[in-house]
């Protein structure tokens, strides 16, 4: 099938590459010329396990190409995926200007009916707007009347395992009112042999926002329980294990820690609250989810301060900057708020993250970046674990102990055993475990 993907970010690039891997002829377009030049030169602008090899393989096989040319991408595909950003606005709503621009562009350029797919995460009722924009007579003056078809096909991939998630999804959601579009989408995804959920457009849009908000709620819930554990002396890992064995609850997303970050959960929860409000419903439970998430970062910074007392001129080592493992994505990472809070009190920050340091340099100021975990530990008054990377699990604590000025470990991801760390002579704090 001829497939077009507009937007070469985490979602667009992975989707385009995977569609090519599935045997389709894919053109992926972006307005960011630098990104496209890098891709054409064989460089992948994001870190995502397995992606680079798959891009190279499919470019070589001439199934995948990149362009800045909007007309080219619109004319190419029978199916056009819109995978541009939908960033948060100040009022919490999603900024849909990129989606609108692309939809208007498609309406102006396409000469035959296209299947236009919302791949980006958008609030419910966006599909109606896209349909209006694509309709003949809507600013498409002088054009022959073309009946485009709209599909909502939200993406559920997770950064860090995006390729695998795309090729082995739990489910594929296809929301459309067009029989033809439904059949084409079903054929496109058939090689994945995944469960497909067919709905109308609005329900598909809601499935995405409701899913992300539910997962965010699970994270905030377990973090709230962790705070009760700390106050009462219970152990959050035992509590979560006991809860998770109940099949109605499930074990995933019950790891207490520093809360959620990244480009999706925070903005999707915001946007869900916003669209609910626009439709006359106060989604109070989600407001509480946000509040707990913000508090979790502040409580962690406070824990560090409680141990070190005066933070001014103390050296604090930070291991892990990205919002989760195996990504370089720094968007709304807990590390940003925690480091900012510690710097505000005068602490000096040294940090290491194998993937995210280049991006971190654009959002964090006054941080000394190191080449290894041990460089970070050297002369540090405390060592903070903010991302649960496997590399960190293998750290040699005997060596760390000798390098540090004060033997303080603050584990924001419950990666280590408190008794073991204390027996090694560390002052160790974590989340929901005393
Ligand atoms: N990142 C994730 O894990 C993830 C998962 C599921 C869904 N989503 C959703 O997918 C969408 C994209 O997310 P992302 O993380 O890939 O964003 P991103 O910022 O990494 O990529 C968006 C890309 O779109 C490009 N773009 C913007 N306007 C354009 C235009 N008019 N024409 C062509 N390209 C344009 C940008 O230059 C950028 O490269 C968002 O709605 C997001 O919520 C993201």
C-alpha cells in the first residue's frame, strides 16, 4: 500500500518505519528540514531501541523515504497518517493548530479521495473538525469536490520500546464512519495479527485519552499509597504486589516512584480535563491525579533536603535524567523539577544519563555532565537515582561509597534493597519504604 506519514517525531518515525517493514511503500514528511536532512544522511534524530537498524533496512529496500515536501507526501499515499505534535496550551487544552494546518493542506492539494488518519493524540470531537476542514466548500474554493475519509487510529506505543509496541500491540483502535476506510485500515494492519477494535471516530479518540488518564491515575494512586506507607511504616512494594495479584487490578503501573512525565501523560490528562470541562463535566478525579504527581517530585526534593540539611554548596549527583529508561526524551521529566528545586536552594548538581544528556542540556542550566556513574558519585554529598536504568542496577556500591563525600543514596525508583544498602553503610531513602 502507498502510505504517507506527516510528522517524523517519536510516533511518525516509528509508524512510518514499521509500515515500511510490513511491506508498504512509505513516504514520511516533516517541516523540520534539519530532521529530514539527518534522516536522509542515515542519522536518526531520536534514540529508540531497534529503530535505526529498521530505518536503514527499509531505506535500502526503497520502501521508506523522507521529505520536507508537503505536496509530495499528500500526493503519495492512499492513506495519510497525521502524526504531528499536539502540545499543551496554557489553558490545558491541546494545541490543534498543527493538525488543522495539515488537514487544510491535504484538502488543498489532494486530487483524489484520501483516507486521512488521526495518529496524533487528539481530544474527542477533533475528527469532526478534521472532517469539516476536508469537506469541499470549506476554503477549498475552485477545487473539484472530493470526499475524503477520516479515521481515528490512536497510537499506544511507549517510548523506549516503541518499535516492539507498534509491531506487537495489545490492540489496534480504528474509529471511522466509512466502510471503505475501515476495510483499507483492516488490510493495512492485518500482518500484525492483532486484536482490532472498530468504533466510531469519537469513541476511538476517547479510548486514547481515557487509557492514558487511567494509567496516570494508577501511578498517582500507588504514589499516594506510598506516602501512607512512609507515614505508617508499611512497605509499598509488598502492598503493590498484594494488590496487583488481583486480576481486576493487575500488577503493571503499580511501581511507586517519582510520578509520570514525558510528552504524553501530563498533556493528555490536562487535555482530558479540558475537553470534559468544555462539555460541562468537572473531571475532579483527574485534577487530583495531577496534584499528586506534582507533589511527588516536591516530596522527593524535600527528602534530599531533610537528609543533607543545608543544601547550599552541597554536591548532589543525579543518575538518570530522562523521564523513563531507554529514551532520550526529557519532556516534563521529574528530574527537571527535582534538579531545579535543589539548585534553588544552592546545591551543585552533577549528572549522568547514557542517552538523555544532550537533550538535558537544552532544558537544565548549571549542571555538570559526567561520563560515568562513578564520575557523578565522586565527592558527592548524595547520589540520586531518578531513572530506573539497568546500567544503574549494576553499580558497584563499595566503589561508590569510597568516592562519595557523604554516603547518602536517595532512590526515587525503588531500585535497591534498603537493608542491603544500609548494611553497606549508606544512609538510604526510597519511596514508600522505611
Ligand atoms: N511520544 C509518544 O510516546 C507518543 C505515544 C502515543 C501518541 N503520541 C502522540 O503522537 C503525537 C506526536 O507525538 P510525538 O512524540 O511523535 O511528537 P514529536 O514532537 O516527537 O513529533 C512531532 C513532529 O511533527 C512535526 N510537525 C509539526 N507540524 C508539522 C507539519 N505541519 N507538517 C509536518 N510535520 C510537522 C514536528 O516537526 C515533529 O518532528 C502527539 O499527539 C502525541 O501525543 C505520542
